[in-house]
């Protein structure tokens, strides 16, 4: 009984600790913060951490992103693109998620994630520090074809 | 009897003349499915092309695996000697490879002044004389008027240059009405395309040099209102100017297996999948050969000196034909190095490793080499010199390697070359910085 109580206490402590760490890691929980952190984690090879950020961003902002997508009939122009923040960030996160899954060699899940991006959030745009917007859905389309490379 | 002979001679001359001119009938037209295509003597020819293909032996490998079109940047390349000492254009024709003959049009960034009557006159004479010299050669299918003459970094190009381009196109048409004219620009900026529509009605097709965005070029072309056909006249992986960078600004180069997928996907996207595919005549990959540009491997599809085939060729061949070449290049699954994109200390011992496979079960060999980062800041493919390499710093070669970081502070790359001993290779590189 004493052993069980100790185990329970330890599990509880671990859970509290994990929650605290998560809360700190997610920063202000904004879509921009989560997306930036996900990119950095992807670039530094921390795949699981990247997944944590993208999943949180998708969980919190997907509904808003879908609404923004529905309000558009074409890509937003350069001047107004950033007002569609949820669409852009969730779209980018889906692209990052696909990339992570490719790294993990989970091709099926990667294709499914990329397809979700191309069908649900095709007008998402992501700012490139070189000075232009690129479209995660277009990049995802290319990735889907790349993933078919080894197929006979 | 003499009259009969003269008649026979005239008759035969006419037959020969007609046959010769028959060779030269090239046009862009829609096929039965509504796709724009090059028709050479009535033969539908979707462009499965590449640039370069210049080094002796390259035309042979190119045609063997299904390539049917090459392009040159300047007219002088047509005469360069290739295998067997033959002229490039003659050998290409012999192998059934058509050529888009490039007519180099001067760039303002190289000092050309489109307001100088003297310079303009010289350029017009050069174009006219080039067409007169070459228009009877059956190996030439398209005239490629200029390459990125508007400036790779320009948004719309100088109107004086566009107006002059139209004059040059008219000169070509007057000298050779039997071949179409394509001009080549950097990227698919709408303002550039709109300027060509506005100033250059004699241009028959648009050539787009595009790397990261090549797959989506058709969409840009349509958005710009371009109704004629287009081709992707240079493509490959993301250019070093658009690739992710290290904290010291070194562009991160994908390994050759990642590149293969990118070549494969881009050709398929632009010709078979994406918006605008019906207007696409085909693609020219860059570069069937090798070139020092930022790194020695960024654009090349073969290894310098040894001419070993890289996986990019496999990717392109799969996109063209649906099947891989006979013996594939090694495939890099993973490269691991804790110092990838990081700063290290001078003389620090570094280790890296690779996981690679060979589909043909060929035995693989591994070479690791530290090379200084290129200090060239050229644009538009201007000539660069290869930076110094430091073979003395590799202390163990193999699937995993040990190297010593250079003494001198600065940016470097650790290059990996994998060979299968059958003429095929794979490459990767790891950027790092010595403090």
C-alpha cells in the first residue's frame, strides 16, 4: 500500500512538473510563438519537441484558421496577408508536422498531413526572411510528389 | 542529253533543298489534348531537357537515359568540341538531341548600355550574323534569345532593354521564319512577364529560370496573363539565395538524395500536375555536368573530373520515363554530425557519419573533405573559383569519419562523396564555423 501511494505521488509530481514545463515551453501560447518554436525545433533536429508545438498550435487555432480560409477566394495580397494570422500559422505548422513525419519515416502520416494542408488551408502563407511570402500548401503538394519517388 | 542532265540536276537540287528545309520546320502548337508542345517536322516533342551537357561524354549519357533537348547560353557553344572532337551541335543532332541555341544578350549589370547606339548596333549585328551562320543546321530547334538579361534581381527590367529584345526578335524572324523564338527570364515575376507581353510580341514562348518556385511557375504565368507557351529553362533544388542558412549566412545544401526527389517532383509538378501544365513545353534541368557556384555540388548532376552520376540524374530520368536508370546512384538515408551548422574550436576533433544504401548492392566507398566556404558573391551564375580544400585534415575516412577543424577562423564545409565503383556517386556537405 505504501509502495502504491509513493508511486501515485511520484506520478502526480511528474504530471505537475510536465504541465509546468509545457506551460513555460509554449510561451504566450500565441500561434506565432508556437510556430516559431516549432521551426526552431525542426531545424535543430528536435522532432518530438517540434511535434509538441505544432500540435498545440493546431489544437488552439485550427478552427480560426478554417474560418479565415473560408473567408478567402484567393491568396491574400502581400499587404493583407499577415492579417490571416491563424490560417498562416496553422498552415505552416501542418507543413512542419509533415516534415517531422518525413524525418520519422512515417510516410503515410506525412502524406495525410500534407493533404490536410492542401485541402483545408490552401491559402496559408508564410513569410520568408529573404523577403517574400511562400505558400505551405504548394510546398506540401511538392512534398507529396517527392514522397512517391521510390514507388514503382 | 545536256538539257536532261541540267533538268535532273535542278530536280535533284530541289529535292535536296526541300529535304533540307523540311528539317527546319519547328513550331509551338497545341496537341490533341490541348497541351502546348514543340513540333519538329510535325513530330510532337515534349521537352525533356537539361542545360550544360557540354563536357565530352555528357551528350551520350544524356541521350541514353531519355534526354531529348538541351540549351546553350551563347552561340559559341554550338561549335565547342565534344566526344570524338565533333562540334557540339553536330554530335547532338547525330544523337537525336534537339538544341535551343542561346543567343547571349548583354546584361546591364555587366556594363552594357541600352541607350548606346554603338553597343546596340554591335549586338544586332551579332544576332543577325549568328542566325545567318546557323539557320541551316537541322540540330537547332529553337532560338533562345537572351538569358536573364533583365537582371536576376530586377523586378521588371529596363523598358529600353525589352524594346531592344523585340528588335532582336524581329531580326531573327526576318532571317529565319522557320524556328520559334523563346526568351529566358529569371523567375516568374508578373511585372517581367507583363513587360514581355507589352514590348515583345514577336517572342513565341517564355523561358523561366526558377528553382524553389519552379513547380508553381505555371500558376504565375497564368496570373500574369501569358497566353503563349512557356518552358522551365533552368530548375533544380532551391537556389542558395533562397535556401535556409546557418547563423553565419552559409546556405544549407540538401544532400544528393534529397535533391533527386526535388528534381523528380518539380518536373512532374510543372508538366503534369499544377495549374498551367497545359502551357508548359517541358523543362531543362540545371545542370547536366558540374559547376562551382557557392559550392562545387549545388547545381551539378555529375561529379567534377570523374563524371560520376549523381542521384539527381536518377530523379530526372524517373520523372521523364517513369523508371529509374539501370544502375542507381547510392542513396543517402541520414547524415549525422553534432557540429552541423554550429561553431567549433580551431583544431577541434570532429566526427560525422552517414547511413547510405545502394539499390544494386554495389560496394560503397566514402570520402570526407574539408573545404573553405566560397567567398564569391556572384549573381546570375557568374563565374566563381573553387575555394581551397584541406585533405590533410581528414584523419579517418569511412561510413564515419574523423576530421580536425582548421586552425584558421572562418566558415567551412565538410564534404562527403560516396561512390559505388560503377560510375555513380552521392554527395552531402556539413557547414560549420571555426571560431
